[in-house]
C-alpha cells in the first residue's frame, strides 16, 4: 500500500476519525486518554492507533510506560492535494456536460 492508500484506509473508520479529531482539538494524548471516550478494550484502541501510525497520521513518543500520540499533518495535506486535483477535473468535466446538455447537444453551446 502506498502512503495515500494507507491514509484513506485509516480515515475510513469512524473510531480512527474520532481519535484524530480528539488529537486535533486536545493536542497530544496518551493511549489511555484516547481510549477513554470509547467503550472498547485497550487492545482495540491499540490496533486503531497502529493503523494511524502506519498511515503516518500520528506519531508515538514513549516515556516509560506512557505512550503519547501526536497528530501529523503531512498525510492530510497529501490527501487534500489529491482530492483537490480530482475535484478540479470533475468540476471541469461536469461543466462540459452541463454546457453540452444546456447547449442542445453542442459542446460549443450553440
């Protein structure tokens, strides 16, 4: 899987998106702090955090037994760039279709 695939895979899960939201609003959090809002076992949250780490969306720092997670923005920017490029393509394509349909079938509009 390339970086973009890992990013979109990680973002495809609601629990992982909630973890990322928490990190974006609260700043760095420990694994236990991130687990608190969910009614799940620690191993489940650990699996989600590993997926987020592999995607590069979070960075882990270990201080003794405490694992603290930090949000990493680079993969978000890369995904945003990819979406923007494709959005521009589809906007242009849809505009051409609208011109074609609105213009009576002539792409030039006449």
